[in-house]
C-alpha cells in the first residue's frame, strides 16, 4: 500500500509518535493543534502550532507526535529544476563549460 503524503494531512495521535527516517529537507507544516518534533542530531525539541513549519535538517530519526490533537502536512524538499538540469547538462557535456570574458576596451 502506498500513501501520497503530499495530497493531504496526517492526523497525529497523542502518545503515538510517527517515526520518519532519512527525512532531511522535509518541511513539516502544522495544519492544526500542536505537534511535538524531536530529531536525532538536532539540538532541542520543536513545538509547532497551526500555521508554523519546521524543515528537518538532520537525517537522524525524527519523531512527530501530537500534544492533545495535531495534524501535519509533509512537503518533501526539492532542489530547483534548473539546478538539476544544469548539473545533468554539464555531466553530459563537460566541454561546454567555458568562462567567457568581455572584450577589453581598446
């Protein structure tokens, strides 16, 4: 079974943490209530209220749990499309990389 985490919200239960591994770069958006996040490799815990967000900076285990009730939306970190295109282009065409200097004034 697959879940599309980008399509909706997850309702978190108190005392039932959601574990996320290798979540570096994911943006956790609190859409309701209060959410408690603790991430291995990050100092301190994070408490989000509706409308607040936190980007996971570590690849350590992240635990997300509601305090009372809480809901979240997870947005995966995406690199800019241009960056992907440019990197792939330069890998395929390393000879195309050239530094051009403007002509010197005469």
